[in-house]
């Protein structure tokens, strides 16, 4: 454990935890858009800004990627913090003015958001889908393109590998904007424009999982396909 001071309160925090995790344990609200507790932090949206004092100097930091260290002082609600979060929200809103997830967080942070009819489901490059695919599912079907040394950093995008995708739909579930859509039509599931054959439950007959996903689970676990064809409701 380390001792820190957060918003004037002296508290113990878990070593190697982040400022955001510590704040959440203390029920201190910090806005986020690219963070998920089960995924590695990414530091893309900058909405989670806090002020931290290290070596005698206050500076702004993204709380989701900043580990707590012994003696650290943190402000989560100063004027500087509020201004920084509002600037981040304005930038996002400027870029994605018709995306509800962005509009909502911008509103919450005091940005004037005019009424608008209709909605766009844009990719805000939060990276949640790619991290879920890589870190939780483990198939690496989604990755950032145009990131890294020598690349055009202005135009990153999510690259889909149809050969790796198993159609599990985790990316659609985690995407905050609805950009990743998943459609189910009878025995077909369509995601990222790839069509997957669905398997019916051997008890109730409901199409419940893509064949590719069950095959992947079978290969990973050694459980035969024939034992995986019962849906969760009938198990
Ligand atoms: S597709 Fe959705 S989850 Fe993936 S980076 Fe874009 S907004 Fe985030
Ligand atoms: S939640 Fe920390 S940068 Fe997005």
C-alpha cells in the first residue's frame, strides 16, 4: 500500500493501481470514454484528467494511465482539472458532433451541445473493441492501423482481419458509439460485413452462437464441438 493525498484526504491506495482505480474505490467520480476496468488503459480520450503533484510540481495527467506513488498528491476537481476535461470534451464534440456518447459526455462537462435530429455512429478511436478482441477474446481480429513510428498518426483507424474474427460480437457489445453493428438474420450473424453461420441449440433450437466461435472454444479448451451446442439457457 502507498499513502497518498486525494482532494485533501490522506488515504491508503493499492500499490501499482492507477489514480482512476483509486478514485473509483473512494467513490470519486471521474469521466471516462476509453477506459474499461477489465482492459489495459489506453489514454486516448483525456477526459479523465486530474492534477498530480510529484517532486513538488503540480501537473495534469490522465488518471487512467497514471499509477499512484508514495506521497503523491492528487486533485480531481480543481478549476484546472475541470477546464482540461472540458477542452478534451470540446475537441471530441468538434470531431464527432453527431455521436451521442460524445454529446452526452460533453453535456455533462458543461459544453454547449445544440439539439440535433438523427445520430451518427462514428468510430471515436477509443480502442475498446481492439483491446477486448486482443486481451479478452484473444483472436486479434481488430487492430489499429496507421499507428506507430513513421505512420500517418492523424488518420488512425481500426483494421479488421476477417480471417481471424470468430463473430463473437464482443466488440459490438463494448463499442460506446454503436459504430460496430451486429445483425442477426435467422441462421446468419453479420458483423464487420462478415457473415457467420449460426449454430442452433440442440435442446431449444434457437440459433445462439457462430460456428466459428464454438470451433475456437473447442480448440482452446479441448471440449468437443458436440458438447458445446447447448445454449446457456438450456444448460
Ligand atoms: S469501433 Fe467503437 S469500440 Fe472500436 S475504437 Fe471505434 S468507437 Fe471505440
Ligand atoms: S479514460 Fe483516461 S484517457 Fe480516456
